[in-house]
């Protein structure tokens, strides 16, 4: 997997695109837990990037046009999901978000909890660098689950179930402001 991630980062470098491993896999790497749910965020059009990468490395590709995401299947059946960095707004509680292209910082800020809002650079000049704009690693060490704002559960009620799942799976606790939300 490390070799595949370096190939992806190298390809992003060739195209002058910033590329990151994100989300739960980063959290679990830091917790030293296995997680093969590999998500890559790029600061460009993920579909176009993935099509070209797939063609160059002869991988299978599935495109999800509605969400502008892709999955590439690498040797040994290793699936890797690609998405463009994006920002989201919720027009009404529980509605699907309105999505726009964004930066890695905006992408991390839209996530459910701070513990899932970290990224690792895959670009060769910064390979392995942790991007943690929200002090997420501090919450990880403190074993606490924190939302980004007090409307988070209103925007997406399924986050409540995810919070409970993380409490049970990892032995974490809801941060006080998150409980009050």
C-alpha cells in the first residue's frame, strides 16, 4: 500500500496537484489500528485525475458521476477512493449538502468530527506530513469526540450514530460541547 500511495503522490506531483490521504485511515494509523479504507483527496478534479491515473497504471476504475468521486482497484484488489477537495453547506437540516470545490483545509473542516479531520500529504516534497488544522491529534490523544460546530448534528443527524459507534469502538467520550449539541 505504501508503494501505491507513493505512486499516486508522484503522479500528483507530475501534474502539480496537491494530494492527501484523509479521514478514518489517518485516525487509525495514528491509533495503530488496521484500516484499509483508503480515501484520497486531491485539490483538482478527482474524476479527470483518476481517469488518467487509471489509464497510466492500468487499474480498474468506477466513476460515481453524481458525487464526482471514483474508486480505483489496484493490484491485489486494493480499492482506493478519490474525491476532489470540497466545501459543503446544508441548505436545511438533514438535507443533502451543496458541494463546491475547495481546499484541503475546507475539506477537513466539513468532516463529521475532529478525529476524522486530519490528512497526510502524499506529494513527494511533503510525503508523510500530517495536516492537522483543528488540533485533531489532541482530541485523538484525549480520546474525545468533538464536532466542528453546534449545528453539526442538525445538519447531518446520522453523525449522532457515528459518534456512538466511535465511543463504543475506541472507548472515546463525547466532548462536553458536543454533548450539548
